[in-house]
C-alpha cells in the first residue's frame, strides 16, 4: 500500500496511469489547500490517499478506516476510473472522523464487490 498526504508526494505514483495520477493529485491538492501543506497526515485534520497494490492491502485498509472494507465499511462515495490503458480503478472516500477522511484508490480487480454497489 502506498500512502500519500501531500501533492508534493505525487512522484511516488508516477507508474500508475495518468488518469489515476490526476485523480490522486486533485484530492491531494484539496487536502493541502484546506488543511495545510505542513500537516501531519496521520494526526492532524484532513486525511490522506492510499493506493492499494495487492489484495492483502484490503486488510490494512480495514484497520485504517476502523471497519471491514470487504463486507461492511460504508464509503461516502465510490467512483470508477477507466483508463486509456484499459486498466480500471475505483476511488472511494471513507470518513473516519468529523474532519478526517481516507481516500482509497483500488485496482478494480481487487475492489470488494459490495463496494462496487456504491459506484
């Protein structure tokens, strides 16, 4: 799993399709503008983006959001990103407190089926 908290960290995902990188960057810019570029992403308000790279990352995401991502965690939204490369990803926002959210970018092939019902 890759964890990003600031737009300056975007180089860590340069290997992903451009449509996914653009979505991640847009979300990171909002977090930086609204909560500050120097915030501690794990302790301060705002949140961060996680990019899941393998199925075992789902368990780690469940721990981060405080709910079972595979069966029951309820996202604020789920969107599908269809890339020119034919790859497909989902992006989901999980609200984890009054002013803290985790945005999860997940390859479609490992996105839990129940989560797709929110797309």
